[in-house]
């Protein structure tokens, strides 16, 4: 189960921070860039320098937090090579899209973006990174001949080499190998978020869920050595970050490849004790690798956030088997029981797909009753989208699109009622909130609790950004809480 999601056919019931949607592009100062006109012959734009002497890049990211963080690392590589970030793609020498292919709509979006450059590439280098790059490979050159770089995430270690080839006038360069046992390490990572920093601890996926393209686009599972992870956490703490999110498609499948042989729980506990780190999150957990020890670690370690994202995908055993999810409804609910039995309340969120081939009304009803049983704080819900390179793509008994959409709406309405009821019960409680935004027009601040609840609140104080403060809940809505700063 990835941590990828896109706006589109999905989730009406919003959920935890930053998992959804178009993640935006890097911003930088605009400047006047002279672009060469004789487009692709020698890729002149890459050697066209701005008045400050630096080549510029524009990088737009789609999809999940893994992609967002990969983009931070790609930007680091580019900045390290002397490039400058540029917020206007029309002015950039190098235009990169870091892409998502988890559902068809996400992949289509990328080709729409590429289409924008058909007649106006003007010597720019256009590059496609990420999952669509891996999935479509050199076909991208056929569909969009003005593209010069195609590189999947498993080959990002080769990026400096690929960039050097482009700088030397290379016309079409690719990084598409999947048979790598390496992870993407870079000296410089450009951090996009001033509050929360990401650390990838495991890349790729060794599961083979029938609907999912991720094992194909991100390759086999590779864990990072624990000392590299801890060193990165220390560096981030020294740089002033206090909240860290550990990332992986199946984050809890982590196995330390070094002599220390730490388990996921060992790593969690160690990151939580790095001086300066006050909050540690992790996503996404696979139910199959979710052990009681994880709950015990959360219970015993205040810095481990009281939130677990544990995608179930379906409430029906028949569908779970067809999806190759490797657990039953009962086994899944057992794990929810462990979480509910913890000494401090732990928030649980999930991903659910409706309309998988062969899903009957009775199967769908089981997903609805699972919502009642699990009492999630939020879900990401999706209509099934057939993907290339997946075993489900040719399955019979497709559910008609209208029926998928109907089921999605029913599911989301059921979940909405659960969230309204549960959030109302929180009125009067006080949460520690890390403040991450101010809405000047509304006179409000926004932040997240350790349980990842979104809380909008008022305060008489100024300059709260990045502060940990106490907020008392005054109202519970379906997707957020309202409150007031307790001074
Ligand atoms: N169709 C619909 N949803 C999908 N997801 C993954 N693949 C597909 C697909 N082919 C959903 C799963 C996963 C989330 C990131 O995206 O719910 O957990
Ligand atoms: Fe997650 Fe399954 Fe996809 Fe792996 S194959 S990323 S476990 S949904």
C-alpha cells in the first residue's frame, strides 16, 4: 500500500496531513532567462546561463510523500550542481515532473503537462521522473518527443551522471533499471517543509497486491542502514526540526541491512530519543507486518506520535484474498484491538478501495461494517483503477464506473458520520498542537495534534508558527476540530 494518493477519483473524507493532492513545485526568485530557440539539437538551454550565472530548474511533484521527499533530494542534487530553483516553468532551463501512476487519472495528468510544451519547449530540457517514467519508459519519447530525460525512482542515484550527459548535449537519456539494491542517498536535500522533515527508511515494495503498480514502478524493497537513518535524524534536529516522518511504502517491513540488524521497532525507539526530536511519525504500515511491539513502543515513548495509518483496502475476506493482501478481516481487526487497548488513545486511519473486480454488494457491505468496527479517524477512499503491470488488470467482473462512484459516496458518507460522532466527543479535551499555518483573513491558526488531528484555533498571541502549544477543543466538525489556545 503506498503512501501515494492524488486528488481525483478519490477521498471525499479528507485525512491526515499532506498525503493528498498535487504537492506543488519548488519556488525561487524569477529572473530573466534567455532561452535558445533551436530546441533539441544540442540542448542549448542547459548551457544557457542566467544573469546570475546559474542554470535554473523547475520541479513539479505529483502524488505521495515519497515522491515529495524524492523531489527534495532531486532538488538537492541540482542545487549541488549549481542550478537555481525557478518557480515559473516558462523561465526554467530544466523542467522536471516527478510523477505518480497509482491511478489512471494521475498518470494522464502528466501527459497533459507534457503536452503544454509540444510547441514551446524552446530549447528547454524537459524531464519525467518517478512512477510514470518507470512505467512508460522510453514510450514517453514516442508520445512526447520533446522530452529528453526519463528516470524512475530506483535509478535516482544515477541522476548526476544523467545530468552530466544532458549538459554535454545528450539528446535522450534514461535511468530505468529496477534491479538495484541501493537507496537514493544524497549529500544535500532541499527541505520543502519548515516544520516537518521526512526520512526515507525503506524504498520499493516486495508485496504484490493485485491492484498496485508500485512494485513495478519503485522496484524491490531496500532498507537503509540504521546508522544512516539516525545520522540524518540528528542532522535534522541540529537544523531545528522537531518533527520527523519516517517514510516507506511498507515502512514497518523495515529490516536493518547493517550488522546491528535493528527491527522497525528498534529504529522507531532510537529515532524518538534523538535530542531535539519531539515527534516521530511513520507511514505507511502494512497490516501484515504490524506487531504488538509497535503499539507498546508508542505507549512507552511520548515522542512516538499516537497515530497509525493502517490501510485495510477492503472489509471482505473474499476481496482481500483476490487483492492478495495476505491478511483476513479478523486478523486486521485483531491488530486494531491491540491499538485500541493501548494506554493512550491512538488514532487510526486507513485506505479503502471500492469496486475491485468481482466486488459484490455483499462484499461492499462488509467494507461498510468494517468502518463501524474500526472507527477510523479518517480514511482515503478510492474507486478501483486498473493499472498496467498488475495482476488485477485483466480480471473479469469489472464493476461499472457509476456503481464504483455510488459505492464511494456511500462509503464516504458512512465514514463522515463516524467522524462527526467521534470528533464531537473530543470537545473539552486539550491537545498539544504543533502550529503550522496562519489564516490571517480568518484570524485563525492551524496545527496538528500528535494524533494528526487538524485543529483550527484562535489565540491572542502572535508568532506561533512552529510552536508547540496547548489547544482546547470547542467544536468538532467532520474533518477538523476548532479550538482555543490555552495560555
Ligand atoms: N486503484 C485504486 N486505488 C489504488 N490504490 C493503489 N492502487 C490502486 C488502484 N489501482 C490505493 C490503495 C493504496 C493507496 C495509496 O492507493 O488504497 O493504499
Ligand atoms: Fe502497498 Fe501492496 Fe502496493 Fe506494496 S503492492 S505498495 S503493499 S498496495
